[in-house]
C-alpha cells in the first residue's frame, strides 16, 4: 500500500526510534530485575526475544497496514530490548581481560549466523514460493533465538540452585522446583508447536483450520 521509498523511510524511522527506546528499556529492565535475580540479564534477553516471535508473525501476516506497522514496532522494540541485557551478561560472566574478545566474538557470531545467511536464504525460499512465504522464516528464527535459549537458561539455573556444593545449606523449596520444571515443559511445548506450525505454513499446510 506504499511505494518502496516510503517503506524505506518509514522502516528506517522505526528502526532508529525502537533501537533507542528498546535498548534503553531492556537495559533498565535487566538492571531492575538484577536486584532480585543474578540471572536477570539472561531472563530478560530470553523472554523479550521469545515475545518478539508472535509479534513478527502478526507483522508479516496482518491484512491491515496499521496492524502490520504496529506489530513491526513491537517486534523491533522487543528485539532491541534483548541486546543490552545479553551484552551485559557477557561482560559480567568473563574475566575483565577477556571482555573485549568476548564481545567481539559475540558480534562476529551475530553477523555470521544472521546477516550473512538470511538474504540468500530468504531469496531462495522466495524464488520457489513467494516473498510472503519467505518472510515466515523470520518468526521461526526469532522463536529459536528466544524459545530455544530460554529453556536452556532455565534448566541451567535450576541445576545450579539445586547443587548443594554451590548453595551449601540453602536449598530450593520443592514448590519452586516443581514450578520451574513445569515452566520449562510448558515453554518447550509451546515453542515446539509454534515452530511446527511455522514450518508447515511455509509449505501451505495449516493446522486447526486456520
């Protein structure tokens, strides 16, 4: 519903605005949560990335331009909100002398696994189906980044807090252990269903009559 130049300017403005607000908001949320949990940065990064997946799905499938634009803004905000906390986690987890190297490797991995393969991959799918179908891979990638990492973080945290060699006399109550493992199971199942629906959608197969 708009020219290529209009779309370029509008999307560029969205990226600039959401980049500033999302990065600041994610960093603030991570710092606030850090007072309650030492793994706050990982949680914020995982949850925001996971929440961006359904927003991206709406952005690429909405019939209304207004809804699509709003979903793009939400997606961008959530994705940028995940970057600050994960960088803070990297800085906090490595020795001071290794921080520059760790951040450099993180940036390199982001570009090698994201910027480099995404254009040819989307082009490959678009040539064989359609551009709309090709864009469906983006929510999948976002879901993997958040949905796969978040359960891993959760399992890692649960194992640590129940290791008596680390916690000494402190012990995680049974209720919280059950709650934690139940959360892990629900998140894993939800992500598996979402990824299955996305993959089937690439080939025109729709579940639940949608």
